[in-house]
C-alpha cells in the first residue's frame, strides 16, 4: 500500500511539474510577444511624431529665403571626416561593448576597477589583502526602495601606481547563498575608446562649428550643401538629418514611461495576462533609466525571471536601450492557471492519503483490540481458574471420611462450594451480558425506579466489603425527586460496578462519598473516592471494552475490563450519561446523570 501510494504521488508530482513547465513556457512566449509588439508600437509612434516635426520644419523653411552657398565643399569634407572617424570610434567602442555585454551575461557580479587601482593593489600579491569587496544597498529613484550594489575599495591607502595602459579591467566576484565572498576573477578588455581618434574628432568639430557659424548668417547649413552636391532635394536630405538628430537624443527623452506602461498592459491583456508587473528601462551601458514598481513591489528583482526586448532597433547602429519587465508573482500566476488541474488532483491525493491513513488506523485499532481481547481471555481464565480450583479442593475434601463425619466442616465446605459457584456464575453472567449488548439483544425493562432507594440498597450490600478493607461510605441522597424510568436490575449493576471499582482501586483509609441532587429535569448521582486515581491518558480509555489500567505483571486487581463499558452502554440505552474526573493519587469522581420521569 505504501509503495502504491508513493507511486501515485510520484506520478502526480511528475505530471504537475511537466504541466508547470509547459504553462511557464507558454507564459514566457506570450510575454516576449507582448514586449516585441510594444517595442514596435513605440518605434512607430516616434516615426509619427517625427513626421509632425518634419512637416512643421518644412512649412517654416518654405517661408524662408534660400541663402547663398559658401564653403560648402570644405564643410562637407569636414563632416565626412568626422563621420568616418566616428564610425571608427564606434567600432572600437562596439568591440569593447560586445565583450562587456558577454561578461555581463556570464557574470552578474561584475565590477569595473580603475587601472591605477589594479596596478596598486590587485596586481601585487602582497597588497591583495587590502582589497575589500562589499555589498551595499543604495536608494533608487523610488522612495523606500533600494538596490544592492557591489563596491570594491581599499581598506588601507598605499602609494599609488599609475596605470601602465588604457585597457579596461573588470573584477568578477562570487558569493555563496549567505552572500559571503568565496572567490574573484579578473578580466581584461580592450580600451573603451581611442583617445587619438576622439581628439581628432574634437578638432574637426571645432573647425566645422566655426564654418557653421559663418554660414549661419547666410541661411545655409551643411544639409543644403549635401543636397546640392549630391543632386538630391534639400527636403529629403533634411528628413534624414532630422531622423539622425532624433536618434541622438537621450533614450529617456524618447520615451514616455506612462505610455509604455499602458501599452504593456494592453498587449498583456490581449494574451490573457492580467497580473501586476514591474517595468525597467535600461540604456546600452546598463544604466537604469526608469523603474516603475506597480502593486507587485519587491525589495530586489534579482531572483525573478526577466523579459527584455531592444528599443528603437531601427536606429543606425546598435539599439539605444532595452525594455525589461518581470513578474514578482510568476509562480503564483502559473499556479492559478493550473488550478483547474491542481484542485481535482489535490482532492484525489487527499482522498488517497485519507484512505491510507484510515486503513492504518483501522489496522492498529484492530491490533489493539486483539491484544485487549487476548488480555481479556487471560484475565477470564485467571478469574475462572480460582473458583474452579477452590471447588475442586472442597469437593476432594468432602471425599475424606474424617472430614465427612464432621458436620460443621462439611457445612463450611458446602458454603465455600456454593459461594464459589455464585462467583463463577456472576463471571459467566457478565460475559453473557456483554455478548447481548454487542448483539443488541439485551432486553431492558421500563419501569419506575426510585434511584435514592436503589443507591442506598447497593451501598448497604457493599458495606461488608468496605468494612473488611477498613474503609467507609458517606451517603447524602439529597435529591427530592428521584423517580426515573428504567431497568432496576441493570441500574443496580451500574452502581455496583462504580462502587466495586472504588473499592478495587483503593489505597489505605478509603473514603467513598455518595450523593444525589436534582439539576433541572435530571438527577445527578455522584460517587467520589480518594483512591489511586488515574492519569489523563487512562481517563480517555476507561469506557472502552476490555480496557484495564495496566499494573505491570501484578494481577492484584480482579476484573475483565468490562464494567465501565457496561455502565456506559446501559446508561446510554436508558437515556442517561456518565462523566468522570480523576487525578493521579488523589481520587476519582463519577457522575451519573439520569432524566427524571415527567
């Protein structure tokens, strides 16, 4: 059964995990499709805005008088040289950027370090212990939110060694799950830029600016010159120029984050994704330009799956930035989408586990009942053996002619045989009553019974046993109404069993208080003793069939463990009930509650 249950659990786990992966994959595809659609809409929106600006400039330009051309060839040459140099500089930067992006993808914990810091501390082994790497929380643009950054510092200043080259160096640090430093690596990339090319571009731009200022007074610009020399319309050339100028604007100025948010919500809603998400807009240099935290707020987004797409991919060269979103509650979202599968499977699983647990409980309960019945048979054998042995001895004594001649001894032996027969008969009667109770064949009379008189009679019959052990009864039958409907014989057996237990489980100086009182429409009979009492664990089991408070291997308390079970069953059949309170070594109190005759 256990192996079968484990097999079912394993199959359900495998099925759920596979379904979760498929749902997660579909979710990722939908989010990426939404991001691509939003990026396209943003680019088209900018084109529309550009067309409006273009139209306004063309209308304004048509009102102006075309200026005379001067120094066009020199301006064009300067512009061409500048663009060529910029292209070379951009290739140098792009080469560095590709390698830097590769490092960023491979190693999330990467830190740029200055070349002088590398020469002074990192390169020389004797000073590497002075390098301190720490994680610090820095506030973001959103109040109460922080982002974690890794900082590299020197804990002790030493004479500085200047950089020997213009390479770009990065330090990759490794942390364990407790964010403790476990290692670091150094990576060296080519220079970020070419100083000579930058200086040349700067000089040429100064010359171009001087020529532009000189031409501005005549109403010409470089694009007019390009148009004339290339045989193109000036309007067409200026359109391209304006597009280039728009692409040069900072990415932050080209985006309206509110519009981005609304477009994302719209696209995701079309794909049945209507959950909170967070937005980030990054530049090409991995600088966070915008960060919008919706109601799905987190202190850190590092542990969440991110979805990104490039922005303004139509620009000349590399895309200027990227749009990133992430869902802090992605697992909960997918789980909700799987609820139609998850709930029936969980219900079936709980049913299987419940059946398995119930079966185990039944098995252990039957085992316990079997053990208790075995104890019952052993006790019954012991209880039957004693009177049978006594009768046997007395009968053999009667065969002795000497004893047979003595009338008093014969009478005494006959009384012993009679008492033991009565005792044996009582045992058999109790076992038969138990069988009748279990088969629901026990017939109970329904007659008026005076409970006070009945309790008093049972108490009187027990007085001799109480005197033999040196105990005493205290009787206070104060109930003014004591007539109930029931079976007098079985009622007397109920109280006999309760008093018998008080005597059997007694200690020195036994005192049993018996009282009655009226409570509402009931009569309450209380039997309280100062005997050995019982613990709470035993208190919950004493009404079970065959249960006897364990006394080890010592058989000092006679009985089958049937008395209290019989008491509870009889009272239940006669519309009564019984309660018990007990404390170890302090005594036990039973309360029998019976409805009065109406």
